[in-house]
C-alpha cells in the first residue's frame, strides 16, 4: 500500500514539474520534453486493473491538456501509449511476465528496457505529431526533426530515471 502511495506522489511531482517548469522551457530552443510519460512507463503491472490504468492515463493527459490548452492531444497520446504498453511488454519480454504476479519493469535486461522506453516514447510523440499536424498549429518542414529530437531527449531522461531507480533497488537488496 505504501509503494502505491509513493508511486502516486511521484506522478503528482512529475505533473507539477511538467506543468510549471517543462511547459515553459524548451530544450535547445525548440524541443519540448514531456516527463509525464513516465507514468505509462513505470505503472505497476496488474492484469485485473487494465481499465483503471487506461482511465488514469486519460486523466493524466486531461490534466496536461487543460494546463497547456492543447484540446485533447495529450489525452489521446497518453491513452494510446497506455493501451499499447501491454503489447510492448509482451514483445520485449515474451510472455514470461504474464506468469509472474510480481512483474517489474526494472527486472527486464537493460537493453530491453531501453528499447521499451524508446518505443513507447516514440509512439507518444508520433501521435502528438500527427494530431498537431491535423490541428494545423505546427505545419512546417522542421516538425519531423523536432519530433525526433524531442522524443530522443525525453527517452534519455526516462532512461536516466530507470537507471537511478535500478541503482536504488539494487542498493536495498
């Protein structure tokens, strides 16, 4: 129970950092970083709570959309990433994790963790890109380059978080 409370405190802090700091700053001038995607990446796996996870992802996207005023782009991207998360876990770890009741993302080998992070961040950013292009707000030739660099910077931040979390878990064992 305490780990669930700690998890939601982390997510609340990530949302605060995203809303008040990262929304108003751009990395290297143009590239935005969305740290709230960590919610989708590290949410504890449990078969019985799939819809709860999708609803929580929807609300995370809704909070970001209301604070940034982007009219549903982040809702869709976060919910899509949450929906595809199980398929990516099956792809990168096989069906082994379904048999385990205490599956953790941190138990994956480092290379698979990196591919998992890049895949979900890429899906999140590509859906953001498509919806922004359809909305017509960022219709220029540099958008693909911005998308690639933004997703790389966000994935690097997520990898740093995973490695720091892995180190703290290994120190406690």
